[in-house]
């Protein structure tokens, strides 16, 4: 029956669900050392875009990106985490101080954390697809966050959604729903991000290809 043929919509959907399930498992497993969360997230973005474009194989794509971006993604991840820790400690310190200066300080810190979240929405996707220095990746993320602000807002929400859902499940739902999170809680938000930046990345890829042809 055509309904169950390999190219049918239902089979394509089930294949994508299976790919996202595998991607979620890989991301979780490779994030276990914690310090490798950045590289695992980068590989997840790379693979999610491949899934959307129906290119390559999940495991091979993930492993390729993880190996290639391990060092640089880890540095980016540590920079983000370190700043978040410092910002939280600073907010707590301001909380023990009365007065207008303390409130202004807390407001400024919270504003920088929000902006960092917007920046982070692009950091790992750009790192997964384009070869640049860490400084250039941060600069390009800043540019993308400003240029595509509303798209960035959605990507930022999706970027923190896995952590938010995990806290919700643990502290509110009391572990109920953890199976769904373990199956799709990370890969699906990243896949939705890929849907948002795919069109932009296609244009950037064409520009990179044109520049390479000119240089050749």
C-alpha cells in the first residue's frame, strides 16, 4: 500500500520521530560529563539541521560535529556558564544590600543575562555550521541576534526550554513526564530552532561558497 511506502507522509513522519529520538539520546549521553554539554549541543544543532534537510545519518552527523567542535564549543560553553555563575553571585550579593544602587545593579545584571540568552541562541548553531574563531562566532552571534531579533526571541525561548521543562518535571510534576523529556525534551526544541535558522543559513552557505569560488 502506498500509505505504508517509504516515501509516504506517515512513514516520513515516523522516520523523523525516530531520528529525533536518537538525537535526544545522543545529546543526553554526550552531555553526561557536563563539560561537554557545549559540544553535544553544537552537534545536536548540526544534526537537527541535517534531519530537517533530510541529509546524512544521525549518528555519523552527530559524531562528526562533536569531534570537530569539541574544543571550541567547550570554550564557548565555559565562557557562558562562567558568566552566568558570576552574574548570579553578583545578584545574590546585591540582594543583601539595601538602596537604589543595589536595585540598579541587579537590573543591569539581569539585562545582561537576558542578552546573553539571546546571544546563546545563535552561538551553537553558528559554531555547528561555520568555521570561525571564538571571537568571530560571538561577534556574528551578536550581529544575528540584532538583525533577526524576533526570530532570535523564539530561538532563545527554545534554547532554554529543555532546562525549563526539566525543572518543571522535577519540582512541579514530581518526575511525571520525565520519559517524554528523555525521549524528545532536547532534540525537538533544537529541531524547531533549525527550522527558524535554516533559511538564513542557506543564504550564508551560498555566500561562503561564492567567496571560495572567487578566491579559487
